[in-house]
C-alpha cells in the first residue's frame, strides 16, 4: 500500500500543472558524466540556457549515483524547467565515466615508497589484491601517489594510503595493503648440471631469493661452487646446497685405466679397472686386470691412475 501511494504521489508531482514560462525537458536514456558535477544538460535534453546549471556533485570515477525522480523534478521546476515523463519513474541513475589506472603504475609507486622506507631495493612485494581497480575521471591524469605508508619492519606488513590523481588534494583516496619479503642475491646455475660434472665460472649467474628461503646450507658465495660438482643433478635457477656438492668425477666406476708407478726414475704400468668413481687427486680402489687383486691408486686423469703406498706392491700384482 505504501509503494502504491508513493507512486501515485510521484506521478501527480511529475504531471502537475506549471507556470507558462517553464520549458519542457526530456530525460536522457543513459546518463553518464565525465566531470565532477552533474548538470541539467547531463540529465536532460532541451535544458537550454540552464544546461550548465549544477544539480549535484558527480560520483567517484567509475561509480554511479541514484537520485529520487521526484527530487530531480522539483529541483528542475524551481529553475523553470518541466519534466513530463511518458511513464512513471521513481529513480534516476547517473554513472561517471572513468579511466582505470594500470596495476603496474600502482605497484611501482608503492614499491618506490617502500624502497625509501627500507633504504634498500632488494625485496619482493606482495599486494593483498592483484586486481585493484582505481579509476580517475576521463578529464584527469591517470596517476596515483602514495600519501602515507604504514610499515611494520618486523613482520613486513604494510598499508599504503593512495591518492588519485597523484598529489591532487581533491582526488580520491584509497588504502591498499601487502607484505614485503627481503631478498639477497645468491649464485645459481644457468643450465642443467648432471652429477659428477665440474662447475665452471661461466655456468653461474645470480638471482634474488627471499631471505626466508636461504638456509644455513645454501651457497651464497659463487667461489664455493667453482671447481665443485653436484652429487645429485641440479636444475638451472635453483639454490645450491653445500650438502649436494663434491669434487668433480674424473673417472667413472668400471673404466679401464693405466695404473702407473713412477719411482727413482723407474716407470711401470699395468692395466686396471676402477672399482669406484673418483675425482682428480682422489684415492680409489683399482682391480688388476690380470691378477684380480685390488690396489689403491690416485686419480691422475680419466685414463690414468698412480699407485700409492708401497711401490713393491706393484710387482706383486703383476
């Protein structure tokens, strides 16, 4: 019943007689504005010299504002305009056009403010929302500035107060939160390195890694990688653990090698088969091919090992 009476009252108000000097106007079907005010010219066709008369402040860019039709009709009447709708209308919706500020621009401004706050550039920043939509009017600069930054250095949490357009005190204010993760540069491998293969300086590059992910066993000095070899294959870009490093493998297990003895100008050699893999300088077990006896030998190259211990053992193995 209340709705019925309201509608009747509205229709009566809209179609009530007016003075002869009033001008008829027609409501626009889709009402959009670009500036920060709503005028009769935005709402109606035929407003004439009243077209620039302000009716109300515009909503924020990209937002809408709804007015009671009766209030608009009465305001128009007070300015000598007559609105005669063909059907009963209760509400009038006005939307302000807007331009969305790019997310990258917002992120860059916040990052710059955090860099100044921390006095450092090496960190990773996570915003609470990756789809933040901040709009400005079509007649405004699509920019944003950080007016205030509240940062907790212990937890890394922050809240940024933003103003759009940038530094415009009549602009719109927003709040955006997030978290900062401090980083450090660590050496990683450029390419896949299989187990046993020596790591060279050209194999190494650097990448930023969160401090929380750099454990005590993670290599942070590239010099500790050079000349070493992975015990287990390492993928490119992955942090390297000290526990996964050893000396490069010069000779594989089961390979035929020359077992040599050099002593007092004497040079002797027999053929042997390696019983285990080893790097240059490692002492490994080698089997004499003929006698099947085991000898301890130092790895010289991929094809040669040098007998260690009592030189007389070579003669006993022949």
